[in-house]
């Protein structure tokens, strides 16, 4: 497992070191309001390149496998054999069939023009405009950090009577060489409304 994590870190370092931090594209959103450390964002529609790691019980192993698969896709493992710019964040979501790992597809592409993955285990999916509740935190992208902030997010939403939809997703924005206190990590979930004032 440690070897896989090291390989994952090497790939992420390589990926982000080839692009300046300011040039990394993210999905577009508007912050509607914030309350008790929870930010409510209205995301515009975007595309993801997504893969599922089935029957994976270990989140780190799933992240490593999924990241390698998606990194190959943006590095030219697609039918035009073209490189695709790296974006942020790397998203990870539990699902009944395992773990979903996703990269954001640059906004220059549509579902019709995005490079078609050569690997059938990678698919391009459209994400509709959604209202998302988010908690941002620093530190490492660990199970402990994710669980702690996931529980905090759900507790705060419950306290405000806000309904959620789907699973809580975790997102990482930085290369592994970034000092932990400077890292941007997030947990996020689709919600039905913003809190009352």
C-alpha cells in the first residue's frame, strides 16, 4: 500500500509540476452564502472524466488506481491521442460499486468534443448545475481528515434542516509537496437550499 501511495504522489507531483498553480482550471461556481464554516456554492454545469474502482475497501488504494487510470487518459490514452490539461480538484466519492475517482474536463470541451477515452473503464459524464454545501480544510487528504470534516458538514446541515442528495464527495486541490498547512481539501454534498438567515 505504501508503494502505491508513493506512486500516486509521484504522479500528482509530476502532473502539477508541469503546470503553474495559477493556470489550473476549476469548475465555475458562485458563492451564494456562508454559515458556520459551510460555504454554499451554485456550480455551473461541467464534465468529468470518471472511473470506478470496484470492490475497493481501501480509499487510498482506490485513489491510487483511479488516479493512474485518469492520468493516462489526460496524457493521451484517448482516441485522438491528445493531451488534456490538468484541472483541479481530484474528486473521490464512495459508491455501491466501489469508489468513483474523477478529474474535471477543461471547459473548452463539450460532451461531443471531449477526447474519447481509449480505456473502457474511463467515461466522460456531464454534471448538471447543482447547489453544493462545502467545508474547506487544510492538512493531508487522509481517511481521518475526510471522516472528521464529512461528519462536521452533515451535522451542520442537519442542524439547519437542509436536505442532502447523494454521497459526500472529497476533493483535493494540491500536489503532495505542498506543505499540509497550505493545502486545500474539501468535503462537499448536493443540498436542496441555502440556510435561512
